[in-house]
């Protein structure tokens, strides 16, 4: 599958979100990090902001829910018009039901794993999933250093996905930049979240082009 880039608005100016969305016309998605002070020690934004963003941009929204009760809230993000809703395996109490609800509401269903969470136990869930997100930092903050130790898991996840027909997208999130993206792509990732590397750059459009080129090499 072609490389996809999903800039994280966590690194954007929250006071100018509509402009920041418009600043990345060559992005495939807009990655929206929802945090609740419970699942992670940080608080960002929630449903009202996603609803407002939905009206402010045509980009599909890639909502990454780092929240304690995704079973309750994930369907609401799909209803709010998210193109993709990703829940954390560590937080979901009924992941199969929740993933099915997300899909039934017309969004792609994503399952995220923290760096220390093994991927193997989730092989049987792949049928319920449109995207597997492997965190390459501990979730909670932008601008952290990429964890190289996750790369073997990306490789194993790619093998798993291939065994099941290769339909599931493999996303990485955290510390993705021009240096690390190539190693992730080589390991089998195909959807790349980048916060600081895009919104921290003086020219976000050029930054996305460079990331895409580095992943394609
Ligand atoms: C971290 C978030 C990431 C974050 C990535 O918990 O899930 O999406 O915005 O930021 P960078 O690319 O700066 O590591
Ligand atoms: Zn994220």
C-alpha cells in the first residue's frame, strides 16, 4: 500500500486549528490525539473540538483515543464524523464490541498498542480491525524520542497482517521524523503519524513531502 502521512495536531497551535489543518494540504489524514488525564498524564481535547474540526476541514480525521473508557466514547467520535477511530487495547474492556460499533457507524476501526504491549495476543482480533497502531513512544506527549525497541514488533505485526491477507493498515506514532521513518517503513509500517516533524517545521508541506520520500526509499 502507498505510504500515508497523518500529521498530529498535538504539535499545532490549538488556538488556530482550522488554519493548521489547512496548512497540510498534502497530508492523507489529520491525526487527532484525545487525552483525558487518566489513561495518560495529559489532557488535550475531546468531542466538541472534533465536531468543530469536522466542519473546518475536509481532511479525514484520524482520532487516537488515549482515554480510560474508550468503550463508552469511541462510538461518539465515529458519530462526530471521524474517518478512523483508534482505541487502546490496554484501556478497552470490550474491544470487539467497541471495534464493531466504530465500523457500524461508518468509520475505520483502529487498535493501538503501547510500546510494552505485545502484538501476538491480538492476532485473532485482526478481522475486527482496519488499522493496528504501534506506539513508538509511551503515549501522552509529543516530541519524545523514538523507541528503537519497537521495530522488531513492527516486523512481527507486518508478518501477522500479511498472514491475514494484508488488508490491515500498520500505523506508527511517536518520534517519527526523516531519520526514523525509513526504518519503520522497512519494518513494514505504512501509515505514519508525525507531530513535531510536521508542525515544528518551518514549511509543513515540504516536511510532509520529505517524510513521504524518506518512507518510500
Ligand atoms: C503521543 C501522541 C502522538 C504525538 C506524536 O502520545 O499519540 O500522536 O502527537 O508527536 P511526535 O511526532 O512529536 O512524537
Ligand atoms: Zn497519536
